C-alpha cells in the first residue's frame, strides 16, 4: 500500500497505488460536484469509524461508487478497491431527490427539470444566496412554487420586493422525494452545506417540514467534524450560513433541539416557525398533551385512562397515512374525550379547532406558511 494521508484524526488512510490517481482526481474535482464531495467525506469518515481491527475486507457502497477497505492491526484504513463512476450524478428521473433551480418566470416560480451538481453561490439576493430543503410535497414543482412564500416570510427583514420581482431570479431547492431519514439524502445535503463552506459563501437556508430531520442529521455530521478539516481551508466557517425552520416535523425537531444542533455546528439560527396545529411537530404534540391532561382532569377523567388514551393517540398519529377521516383520527379514547365530546368542544384550543388540526396534521395545511 502507498500514499498515506495523516488527517490528524483517529486513523491514517492508505490508498492502493493503482487507485491513487482516481482518489487524487476525486479530491481535486469534488468542489464542483456535491455527489463527489459526498464520496470524499465517506472516505475520510472511515478514519473515525469505531470498531475492531480484524483485518477483514469490508465494502462501502455509495451512490455511484464502491470502496473496499480494511482496518489493520494499527488501526489504519487500507483502501484496496476504489471503483467510482467518473460521471457520477443523480438518476435523471422526473422526481429524483437532488438539487434543482427554481426560477422566476413572469409571475410564477418554476422548478427546473434537470438537476444541478452545485449551487450557484454567485447568485445573490441582498448579498446572500437562498436555498430551501423540502419537506413533504406532491412534486418538486409544487415544492418550488410554495416554498418561495416560506422564504419571503422567514427572511422578510433581509429581502425586499425588488429582490423577488422580475425574471432571471432563482433559488436553490434540495428536493426530497420521501425517505427523509435516508443516509444518501443526508450525505448529499451535508456535501452542499460543506461546498458552500469551502467557497466561503453566504447562504440563507429555509428548511421545511420533514426536511428538518435531514438537516439536523447533516448538522450532527458536520458537528463531529471528522472530515471538515481535511476538506475545507481553516477559517471558512458555517457562521456565514443561516437557517430558518418552517413547520418542522419529526424527531429532534423541537425548537430547543434545533437551537442545540445549530449551535453545535456553528450555523446561525434565524428562527423557527411552528405550525401549532400540526401534530407531527413535537412541540405542537406536547401542547395537545398538556391541554388534554388539563381537560381530562377538569372532567374527572385521569390516571390510567389518560395514559392509555394518550398512547392510543400517539399510535394513531404514527399511522397518519391511513387516518384520512375525522373518525379515524378521533375514534379512540383520548381524542374522543378531548376532541369529540360536546361539553369539551366548547373548551380547549385544539377541541375548538378540530378541522384545522386534522387539515394540518393529515391534510395539506403544513405545506403552507403558518400564519
């Protein structure tokens, strides 16, 4: 084995001589292609991979690449095979997850059909490029059309009407066609953030819905910093990037959690806008629980009935795809007490706003800016 690199982290990485030209080319080209940046990060991440030093050959399969390696008795990473598609890019399907431009066309915002390999950091509105990470939408076209409203409201202090008017304007969209917890989505988003960091670019992110979970995973990866020092010149920091979370959903998306992860990664948190009628949001769900306990106590229902009812409530939300009707939502004990009883429907915010809660939780309400 030849060509070792000491990354000043846990282990050194050695690439077999015949594969080193491929590795060297990958390192030189990755800045202009976030898929290749993901590959470079993956190789460096092997240097901090925990586990035994058993000399067995392992395989790391990524989008467009396969890496065969082993961890030797000294703990160093030895790369025996490096098979990389030199034209690596996302599959060209109509709704493939990836990076797209959303352009202003007269009065409409339209999402490009073809993907991009990097953001155009030189395109600025008031000294910053704007980028959105999508949550759940029916298509990338719908996401591009609706997320501009989230951007405008989230950054209304930094944007003016001139910034968004006229043609030839665009923002970057990281579209996720489901699979918000998929590792390849997290790797791709992490690479986009890191590309901006490497270029010392000023980016204003708008992260929507389920996309918040992907963004949090990317921040966690960056906070560990195993590969940043190897890929990015010292002094280029995430402090040039800002993020606003709109209608966040999923695990680790409580407002206090989002603040914690942004602080750990060094990115500026502009704000969090929570749709308090979306019970997929943990803060909104906790508010419902608090209200439910107060109401159930007021009407003499408590103890085991409350606990059992709350468990039923959370289980039903866990199967929200099937919960398309009011009956499917409230046809169990806790919701029956809190949202269904006539006496209680005159009390409590969620009880009074049952249609809104259903629309925002299992309908389309969460796609829109929470007024």
